[in-house]
C-alpha cells in the first residue's frame, strides 16, 4: 500500500509543479508588461497606474488620454515636448536627431558634401588626437586657456580629455593605422630609403621609408619606422632595418637607397645576406643604390672647396645687414632710394649647404645697387677694416676686434657672383628634380647627368684659371661615382630605357654625348645596359613561373601566340583574333617583349602632363613582364630626401619644448602623421611662404583699424599669430631644402 500511495504522490507532483510554474509565468508577464509600460520617459513625469486611460500633467494639470490600446504614450510625450511650457522637456533638441552640415572640402577636388551629423563625444576626442598628430600639437593643448575657451564656444557639450587621454588616443590611432599599412604591404616589392639623425635629446634615430607602385599604378611612399638606434655602424643599421622589415612582413626588397657614408656599405652587405632567397632579384646585385642628390652635393662642394673670395665678401655684407634691426632699417632705406621692387629679402646662407649659398647670391644680386649705396653710410666700411680698437669716453675699457672681416664686395665681386649663380642654378634645379616625392624620378636621372657632364666639360676648357681648377675637382668626383662602371647602379639606365619617350635610342645618344672621344667605353656601357635589361627580364619570367610576380602572364621568354578559339561567350574574341593576326603579319610572333617594345615607335613628348605610370598601366596587357619590371624600377627613389624630410618633422615634434618625448612616442607621432595626412608635403615643391607678405598684411590691418593706440610691435604681433613658431620651418623649407649630408 505504501508503494501505491508513493506512486500516486509521484503522479500528482508534476501537475502541481506545472500549475505553480504557470502562475509564476503569469506574474512575470504582468511585471514585464508593467516594465514595458514604464519604459517610456513620460512616466518620469506622469504618475503611472495600472490600466490607466488618462493622466494629469504634473506641470499644467491638464488631463491627457493615454489608453494603452487606443492612445499609447505618444500623446503624453508630445504634450511634454511641444505644448506644456512649464515642462523641462519643452522644445528640447532630440539627441538622436541629426543636423545637416557641409563636410570639410576634400584635399584634391575641394568639393564638400551635405551630410547629417550627430554629436559624438568619442568621435570628437579622436578628431582632437588626429589634429595633434597632423599639426604637431602638444598633448597639453587641452590645458591651454585659449583652446579651452575655443572648444567650449564651438560645442559646450564636448568634454575636453586630459593630456594623458590624448596621448593614449594617439597611440591607438597609430596601432590602427599600422594595421592598414601592413595590409597595403602584402605582396608588394618595395624600394627602401633609410638615414640616421640625432635629436636635441642626443638620441640617435633611424628612419625607414618604403616606396612602391601599387596595383592601381600609383606611386606610394610611407614611413615605416622612426626608431632609436644605438650607433651608426653598418651592421647595426642592417640588423635594425631587417628587424623592421620582419615586423612589417616585408620580404621582397628591390633597392635600398642610402647616402655615401662608408657604414652604409656594411648595412647593404648584411641585408643582401639576410634577404637572399627566391624573392631576391638577381641575388641582390642591384640592391645598393647611392643617393644621387648626395653625390651632386659632393660634386658641388668639391668645386666650392676653395671658396671664391667674392662669395665670402657678399656673405659678410649680408651678415652686416642681418646682424641688427638698425642696420636692416638702414639697408631698407637704401633699397627705397634705389627704387628696387622685390618681394624677397636678403638671407644669410649656411656654409655647408651650397644650395643655400646659391639662394643667398641669387637674392643679393637683386639688391646690388642698395649694397653699393650702403658704402656711403656710416659704420658700414668700418665693419670690414683690419684689427682696430675703440675707446670709450666714459671709461677706459677697450674693445678689440680680433678677426678680420673680408669685404665689402666690389664691382668684380658682383660679376663673379652672377657667374656663380648661373653655374649653381643648374645643380640646384637638378637636385630639385631628382628629390621629388610625389612622382617618378628614376627616369629623369640620366637626362640630368648629361646636362651636368656637359656643363663641367665646358668649364674644364675655360680660360679662367679659377673656373677651370674648380671644374677639374668636380670632374674627379663625378668620374668616381658616375663614370666607373663598377660603382654605378645600372637600374638607373634601365629606368630611362623603360620610358616610352626615350627608350634605348636615347641612352645611345647620351652615351655618345658623354664619351664622344671614347667609342670603346661607349660600347661597353651600352652593352652593359642591354645585358642588365635581359637579365632582369629572365629573372621576372622565372618569378612568374613560380607564381611570385603579381600579374605577369605566361612563363616563356617570347611572345609565341597560341591559337585562339572563337568563344562566343567572350565579348573581345574578335579583337583578340585580330591582335594575333596582326602580330603574325608583323613578324613579332616569336619575338620577346623587349624586342617588341624597343622596335615600337618612341612616344612623342606630351609635356609636363605626361604620366609614365599611366602609360604602363594601359599597356600592361601588351607587355606583361616588362610592365612588372617597370613597376619596380620606376617606383625606386634615387635620393634619400624622402627619409631625410622626416627628420625635419622630427625636429618639430622633438623640439626643445618637447624634449621629454620618449622614442616610442616620437615614432608613433611621426609615422602616424605621414600616414594620416591626405596631402603630404612635396619635397620638390615646398609651400611658397613669404614672411614679408605676412608683415605687409599685418601692417595693412593695423592701418585699417580705427582708434587703436599703442599697438604692439611687429615681432609681438608675429608671435601672437604663431608665425614665429612657424618661421624656422619656413626658412628651412626655403633656404635649406635638404638635411645636411655628411661627406
């Protein structure tokens, strides 16, 4: 019996459990319905009751219907927002409502679109971090009184973060952008430039920049690393470069452009050994590329080693004018008397930078008459006399000038200066051309080399002894790097051959011009160029057969045309059949791409609008292998200015006021700036910034203002507008385009 009773109990227990669970579910559903009803913001103002059909406004005491089935809570909300003036919600803007605004103008097109915006604290904070990165602003800008006032006026909702939060945001941006750059580098064969620099912190930095032509045939330049290096030894540089490449996943390196420092030879040797493998082009034979701008600098500096006395005299005259405000005003008075109209101002050069010497002489010649009139002014001639003593009436102290100042310049000195300007202008233009960063420069090299050679050769046969001796020294340096077949990198010649406006015929013409009296050397250079091109072609065919060379189609060294079947599903089958018949008719069926390319007519010159990468992009299907060679050869930089320009940025990021930045922070800021800027600064065409124009504009504003008394002097106004902080960069851009090279 007990067992039967137990069985009955067991049969009734589940039924009781189900009934209890149903009751609890009903209670939970009712609670959920209550929660849903209370979820609306109106119940923060109205009193909620179950099964309520109307509610009284707590502010205006008006009754509003709110039946859950007929009206809902929309009427209550509309009353609070639009009708009840005592309500705290009356006509408040909706946080979810977007406002229509014009987007900032695009960098290239200048167009701006209308889009809906909604306030976002995180987005504003990240925009602030990007501003600090792009414009070299310190993290402490969020604590500046003026910036705080400006931000609160612009949008009172924006809560300014702390400087530490801004720093973390900058690091997060660097991490996110580095992922984007790493994806861009996948499968690319890059050319590198690298150089070293010492900051005001006395810390050595190495900059590594990658250059390549992407899949859309656009030239790309990205700073990969700006990292600390222990010393400038070759092996140390090589190890650090290789470690950086491994971090980025780069194992295909075409060339490495470095300056002429002896330590770089050891770095290239180390990289060749580490990068040896199936991805190496001709076992790294042409990996080492010497900076052409650096070689031009060495050639000119050797010519100016024994500086002409005329340059020294003009430099001292400029130094006199720039040494004090009183002397500058005196000189400006002479300029007005001579009625010289010139927007430039005389500038003092840097002795070790010949390009700044050229700019100094070029400007000083424009003010030649003013310098001559300055001879009549008191104190000018005394500046150049020999050792002398000045006695003061008040006390017996004497001041003695111990160093003789050469000058002032005479008529003969100004004549020599005009000659020097004409001479240096050629090298100045050459340096600008080969140091550009926004377009291809490899195909421009040989043309500038020939111009330089012709100019130096004419100077060597000059009747002026000083000119001839200067040219002979320059010729020796020229022959050391560009006349020695073992020192020159023949990829520079290949870049000219791959220019459809020049090809091999242009190389032959230039070699005849250079070696007009040495046919044997001419033939030797020409044969070396042909051998290099053929070796590259065979190498890229090998890479294509192994599937490691992009879009190269086919694996043979000739264009043997296979029969094409007429496929009606192919829209271009007639064009392909016609192209095949045309190749057969022209006898090109069994010729290699090199033969076909060189036999085709040279493209007529189309001026400065000519885009060589666009030409190769449109002809890549016709020359699949040569187009890949052109993509790598034309993408290589022939100067290290791209890396050296990063040191100018580094000098602004790590200035005396931010010298506490650690190397990791400096790298994040400098690299991120290069990645984020939509319109990077072009080394060849720096911004045209004239400080005199700022001064004139400020003077005009001062004259227009009515009732202003005791205006601050120009220097203070300059400081207020932030131009004093900008002036060192302006002077560096205008008069020192390139970081000083060590010979």
